[in-house]
């Protein structure tokens, strides 16, 4: 996968040269990123990455669609993703222990937030760094000692495998996001059906609803277990970058209750705001599935990922 920062900079430069239509802009960016010697498969892959980046930049206010072309906004914040931040932190710590402040400085330069006029992307980066450091510490991948973070000694021998897995996750979520909302709805329903079957459920029905009149429910799964207990699981799928807030989750839960669903699954390619996490923890028949969990489910169910020779890779037939 092309470096996140490289794709971002190429898009910025091409828009500054004269913004064309989306397809034209993508073609120009792909030509620069791949060059003349690129294969058809490589060009297709990079087209997806550039498309995903354009979506991110528009959602984060970096660019705006003006009639049928793109223009830069004056603030020009950087589009940031947690999985890319996570991958770069591991890369930095492979070189030695660092304080949180040093990690911030290095990542500001890497992602380019130190060169933008707005503080919004800096604040987003700081928040992501804090979340990633906390999560990696909780998982035991890194440790904090005397004010510095470092790779946990027991993980040092496997740091190459960890780095490879984090890169794969970043690639997986980027590809998934680039496919759009409708694809994600169908993907997550199929993945959930495979996951439930793997964990002892018989899936009786699995369908997407979609459309403006879906009542906040994107899909329905009907299952039965070995004792004959039947459940109707209702799903909402959000292919997005920003955190899902509590209000949105409460709205979905209300829709599940109103439709008399047994359980609810709110799936998002990003993550949940802390208050949304707290709300989900307070109820016992609705769960949140974030990009991290979706990736791990894809690994377990071999749907969207494959394993060969002890290594995992993207299943390009699906993504």
C-alpha cells in the first residue's frame, strides 16, 4: 500500500495544479504514484487508495466539491486514521524508547500536521496518539517505564510480525472504506453470518435492507442455536472515518427495541466516542463493532483476508 502521506500530498499538488473531475483527478494521481511500469492490478489497487483518501479529505474538511471538481479549503487539515497512527508508532518505537512528547513531534512531521494553518488536525493527532498508546499498552505490545514508551521485551522478537499485521490492518480498513457504504453493508452482513456460524449458530436468514426508509436498520440476521433458541439480530453499518457518537448509537438502539429485535450490532469502520462506548457497556443486548474488531473477525473467518504460509494477506477478490 502506498504511504498515507504520499497519497495525500499528491492529491493536494494535483488539485493546486488545476482541479478536474474526480475521475480525472484520480487518473492523474495514479499516474504519478504508479508510473508507466505499473501493472493493471497495481493501478486498480492505487485507484482504490486514492479514492478512499479523497473521501477522507472531503469528510475532514480538507477539500470541498465545487460543481464537478475539487478545491482546497483554506484550513487544509490532514486526514488522519487511527490504524495509520498505530502503525507509525510501532515503527518509531522499533528504533528505541521515546517519550509521548517525542512521539507527538515525530508524528506531526510524518503526517504533516505541523505545516497546516489549523490546530484541528494537531488535536485529532494528539487524541489518536493517546488512544493508540493506551490500547497498545493494555494489549502488552508496548510498556511505559520512567516516562518513555518502548516495545515490550517479550514482544521484541515478534515485532516484525506485529508491524506486518498492523500494516495489513491499515490496508484492510482503507480498502473497506474505499468501497463505499453500500458495499460495507453487504460485507458486514456476510461477515457476521460467517462469524455466528463459526460460533455455533445456524443462520436462517441474512439480508440487507438499505434505502432511506430502512428505519435505522441496515440489515437483519435470524439465527437459531443448538437448543432451538431463535434470535433476530438487527444491524446498522456505518462506513466512516469520524467517531460514532452516543446520540447515533442511542437512536439505533431505539430502532432495535421498536422493531422488537433480540439484539443489535452497530458496525463502523472507525470507532466509538467514549460516551457511546459507555452507553453500549450499560446495555446487554446491543454491541458496537469497530474497525479493529471487523479486521479481527475477517482474520478469524477468512473473509476479506487469507492466510498462506503462516502469513495473512488481503483477499483481493473481495477487497
